[in-house]
């Protein structure tokens, strides 16, 4: 089977990362560990090239590869977020991995392969392409989670993620088989045609439930979140950064495309599922995070809550709701990268890494800029105006209200107020407690990430039009 250049052009970013990863594996196998700096640099260059390709190649709304792949405005928006998240997380990790003595060329290759799978997920047009992208991502992430082989915590995190990830993959595969069996097609457009014709069987509904349950694990939506705090805490911090960004964006992308493109005729059914997941995620995370003392575990529960807020927007089932989810994803990416830049810089002068929230005590006296940036991130995640996080929550709540889901918006607001406690507690510890000791100066890369994300978070309200317009265009392509 041959494909024309017109069909290959929409998958150029995936080809860049996939072929590049294979070449880097060959380079690493030939040159050994001394090739690690070169492989790392080339991996960053490949991700930059993929991002440029995403920005330059024309959209191709018509499915290619017999409906398996769709490169529309929605795909472009989400794939750009995925590549940016992977690129920044990878660049932030090099210094830390070298200090920890686990800098190996395989890490950059695994990130490239995982990113390829995520981009395939974001542009999948049928269940087979979706599952292939998902497993390509998963197989790389299983290894990445346990990358520090000499650490019991890292090994435990990898094992937990592997066992629960395999369970969720099985649920997704079973749901996909039910959807295919009761619709007669794996194509999202074909499933939508069957649903639109009124041929909605109980088996098809069960297929959707299993698909969404499996995907809820991937985005850390409660009650399928049990792996998140443990893996966030146990995995090396640079790997936690990667887990908290790109994979969440990819999983949310396929959830949105699946329900909107394949099941538009049963919006009420999947809206109830989204509302349930949103309520459980926001409420559980708001209370479970209160007693946390490890900042990485806290960010794990924070990610559960943020996914819940996104699902509130998706539960609206409208174009505006989808646009609000996309805006939230972009802002969440910036907040996560900025926060983890500070966490990654929590290294004492003797070289020891610390992760407890109390270790931030008095940071405003010892490193005022770092404390100010961290406080900005905490205020934004808490939803304090006029920071970007406030608008992210405002958009999803407005979408729910306009869809008539007043009760869901109220639950989200109440959970947000409760959750603000543990974010503001971190600010109080930094500014009002006695110093617990200083940290080493932040490396240049971390300072750059913190500065860029901080500027975006603080000044988003001045000129939000580019992001909101891009999100609206991406959402419109699905409807």
C-alpha cells in the first residue's frame, strides 16, 4: 500500500519525532553513554522541528489514511500543546538527571516516542489509530516512570503505573471492541452516523462507558486517580513534570474528540458521565490534598482537581464548552511548568533535594524572586483574579451555566474555594514562617521557564484574544 505526499504531509510532525527517535536509538547504541549529550540536543531539535512543522503545514480537515487520521484546527492546537509540554519538560530535566547520576540517552528517546504516540492520539480519526497512539505512549511512559532503577520509590512508581495502566488499557480495548461490534465500524464518523440514525444499543453505550473509564485513568480523573499521587511522588521530579503535562493533554484531547466526533447523538448520556467524573474529581481532590506534606503529592491531587474543572466545561456539551477546555489546558500547561520549575530547584547547598512543603519556609527572605514566582503560580492555580488560572475556571463555569448545569458550576466553585486553602498555605509558609534554609541558585533553564510562564500567567488578562481565538477555532472544527 502506498500513500501520496498529500497524505503524508499531515503526519509530518509524527514522522519527524518517530524517525528521529529511531535514528537516535541507533546513535546511542553505536556510541554508548558518551552520546547522551548529543542525543539530548538532537531530541530537543527534533521537537522544535515538529513544532515548526505543526505551525507551517496546512490543515487537512478531510480524514487521511482511510479515516484514521485527521489534521484539523483541533489537532493542530492540541499537538502544539503536547510538543511544547514535552519540549520544555525534556529541556528542564537534563541538569537534574546529570546531578542524580541517571543521565542516559534512552530518556530523550523515550520522551520522543511517547510524544509521537500523544500526537497520534490527538489526531486519531478511528479507534485503531487512537489505541495505537495510546499504547505507543504507554509503553514509553512505563519505562520512564521507573527510570531511576536504583531508587525504590521510582521502581514502585513504575510498577504501580504499569499495573494500573495495563488495567485501563484493557478497559479501553474492551470498550473499543464493544463500540465496533455494535456499530459495525471503527471510524469515528461512521460511529457518529450509526448513532445519528438512532441505532443506539445498550452495547454501544457500554462501549462508551468502558472507553471513558479507561481514559479517566489516563487523565487522573477520580475515582480512577489512585496512581497519581504515588507516581508523582515516587518518580524522579523531571519525569513527574512530563507526566503532569503532555500525557494529560493527549488524553483530554482524545476524550473530547471521541465524545464530540463519535457520539454527538447521545450527548445527554456522556454528559452525565462527565458531570459525575467532574464532581468526584473536584470534591475528592479538594479535601484529600489538605493533609498532604509532600509538594509533589500535593501537585498530584491538584492535577486531579484541574482535570475535574476541565470536565465541567466538557460536560456542557457545547462548542463554547470545548473551547473552554482547550483554554484551560493551555493555562494548566503554563501553571504546571512554572510550579515544577520551582520544585525542581528545591536543592539545598549541600546538594540534597527536598520535597516537603515545610522546606519552603521563609523562602521570601532567602530567595525573594523564587518565592514571588511560586506565589504567583499558587494564586493562579487557586483561581485568584486577575491571574490566568482565574479565567481558566471562569470559562468552564460559564460554559456549564450557559448549558443549564447550574448545580455543576456551583459544585466547582465550592471545591475551588476549599482547594484554595492548601495553595494559600504554601504562600503563608514562604512569606511568614522562619527560613528553613536556602536553596542553590536556580539553573538558567529553570529561571527561563519560570520567567516565561510567570509573565504569561500574570499578563494573560491584558491580551487573551490570541489564545481564546485559537481555542474557538479549534473547537469549531469539531462541530
